C-alpha cells in the first residue's frame, strides 16, 4: 500500500474542514431558528396577556400608548410585584 503524498493528505484535510464547516453552519442555523421561534412564541404570549388584562381593542397604537403610560410604574414596582404570591396578587385585584 503506497503512502499518500503530503499534497494528497493536505487536500483530504481541507475537504474534511469544509465538510465540518458546513455542518457547523447547519447546526448554528438550526439553533438560530429555534431561538427565533421561541422569541416569537414569547412575544405572542406576552401580547395576549397584555391585551387580555388591559382590554386592548385599538390595536398596536393603543397598546403602545398604554405601555408607555405604565412604564414608570412598572419599572418602579416590578421587583415588588414579582415577589408577590398568586394569592397576594388575587387579593390586590379584589381591592
């Protein structure tokens, strides 16, 4: 069995590198697609919650105005509200 020349071995290694690079790009592409779908799902869910609780009927412009109006209050009270239990939140709704 004849040994391969350095040129042949170099060519084989370059071909292997190209194949690995193509597989890497495929995996990265699938990962980006999964992340994009997860973000889209999250945005839809959050939008639905916002629409439900604030009775949004005027579309995007109305939602944007309400969000800007609530922004300071939310930023100020976010940690406090997130630390509340579901029972505490339900009690505050009834007041």
